[in-house]
C-alpha cells in the first residue's frame, strides 16, 4: 500500500489516533503483498503434514482444506478490515466504539496476551530456521547458547522492523513476496519430479469430521489477524471498495496457504515425522538439496520476521488501547521482551513443538472469534466512527455507555467465548462438550463462538449509534462503493 512520504520515512510516529483525511492515500491492491507476507511461514508445511499424518487426509482432502481455510478465515479478516477505512484507526481502538471504553479492556487484554503466544511461536520457528541453516551449511550443532543467540537476533530484528512502522513493514513485505514466490516455484518443481505420486494418491481418505477439523486448524492462524486487519487498512480513503479489501485479503493469503499446505501434505509421504517434529523446519534439509534448502530457509526466515513484525506492530496499538501511555514504537518493545522469554522457554523446555502449537491454535481461534462475532455484527449497522469519542476515555465520551461498558457487546462477547471453550479440545484444555456432538467432533468450537456472540449481540438491545462530527466533507454511507452490502 502506498502512503505519503511522511509514513515511508524512517519512523512512523502515529499511534491509535485516527489518520487525518489528507494522509489516506493508500490503495487496496497494496493489501495483496501485505497478506502474502503475513503467511510466509514454514508452519504451514507442518500443518499440511499434520493433515496427512495426524488427521489421515488424502491429497484431495488436503486440497479442499487448503482452499476453504483461507477463504473462511481471511474472508473474516477482510470484512473486519472494512472498519479500518471507515474509522481510519487501529482495530482495537475502533473496538472501543462497540464494547465501550472500559468494556474494550476485556477482549483487548485477552487478545494482547494471545499475541504473546503467536509471536513466541513465530520467533521459535524463525530461530529453528536459522539453526537449521547453520547445521546443514557449516555443521554447527544446536546448543543452549546458539538457541538463545538465534532467538535474540530474531526478536531484535523483528522489533526493529515493527518499531519503524507501516512503511518498513510494507517495503519488506513487497520484497519478501517476490523472493518467496520465486523459490516456492522451484520447491514445487523439485517435489513434482522427486515425489512418489503413486504413494501420494494411493493414500486412503480420512473422515469428513477430520477434514472439517483440518479447516479449523489451518484457519485458526488467519482468524487471529482479524482484530489487526484495520491496522493495515486505516490509511485507505473512505471511498475505497469494500469488495476489493476482502478480495485482496483473501487472495494474498490464499496464494500462499494453498500451495504450502499441499506441499506439506506431499512431503509427509516421505517424512511422516514432520507432523510431530520437535524442530519444525529441520526436515527441509533432509528433503531438499542443499542449493535449494538453504535459500528457501533463509527466505522463510525473512517471512517469519515479517509475520512477527506485523503482529508486534498491531500489538503496540493494543497496548496503547489498554492504557499503556507510551509511543507506539516503545509499546512494541513490551511484546518483544515477552516473546524472547517465552520463546526461550519453549525451545529449551518443550518436548513437542507441534503439540504445543496445535493446542495453542485451538484456544487462539476461540479467543479471537468471540471478538470477531461482536465486532463483525456491529459493522452491519455502523458506517462511521467518532474520532474524538475513540480517544476520549472519560465519562464524556460518546462511547462510555453504562459505566464505560456496552452491556450488549460485553455480554455477547463473554457468552460467545464461554460457549466456544465448552466445545474446544486441546492438549492444554478440554471442554465438557468437546465430544459426542458434531460441533466438538468436527472442531467447530470457534464457529460456535462467532455464531453465538454475533447472534446474541444482534438480538440484545444496544445504544443508538451517536451521530459523528465530521472533520471534513466525507462520503456518506450511500456513496460507499458497491460490491459488499455490509
């Protein structure tokens, strides 16, 4: 997305305040490389392998999962992103208009903590990629010192990119997109030639329940981006097409998720241990020739850096909405320190990376889905956001509601979250309704969360949407480009 020179400079200083009218110069087509970069992760390969090994899916079922997962998850991400061009502020700041100034602290805190886990997983994966390169190129074996050093380098680089702001994130995303695309084509070509396709296509089909659960597994990572989606659309003018926002979001994610998931499923035929490996990336050195494995791992490392940079960039806004009164680039440092500590713990103490990762994804999807249900439903009735009320955290704010809470939104969010947990099963937590019913059996706890929170919010009485004092002439709701009736 292109922006003014001010934001392509060395440091973005804007925090949660809405973007002024004259700075909204971005283009929807810029979302394509943004969401491509957000999915450049070798973890998609391990998830693809899990579909084949753990879930027992064949190639064609993995294909269905690879198509359905980004459409479902990033479709939601794109829809939530429409709020960014309407309110021109970060997602968790806009959330104040829905849940109230104090009510927003509840999901905001949970989402912030969940980001710690997501950033930790990405940091660990990036460190593993660097350790693998050191091993296969120089024969340097992993040890405690190297684990800490590589993790520290990864987190510091992530902090530098996210601290600089949106301009740095976008420029890095564009470069990484082309590099990753080129080498992915080479990897795909190598697999086409070297794979035993008779064995791949000879695998039996898994159950429908396993295939639907697989969609949820892959979609969970995408859903976690929903609250951050407006952070990357807030520089769009309010005349930007809602349909284009959704289309570029889904397209950017899908062009990476589908081939990566299929590649993982195919690789699992010769390396089934990939699905349960304690080190999720070292297998690439075994499957790919050296000339291809090393650059591919390095580019994947860059992708993981960008994913974490985007996550930390949004986490800085979330911290500010929680009342941490520091500049955005300083707020980012909090998440950097936390991911460093938790990442070191996971790499040095965890016995199963993939077990921890899948358990985390199961709970992550529910935590974010409760917010998505309420916020997404609110988008159906709210066309604009009051910039002054978003920043006013006192009783004078139009978004103060009752004691700082919107009862309908907070109630719907809490009930939806509780409902989803009832149907969720993971290594860390198993709800009482996680078995003996289709929702639990098919891994649809996150779907139940969105449905319950959204429908309940729609049904409960809500405060009227206060009229917005416009800063300058702005297109009315009727002038919003057609393409999505939302």
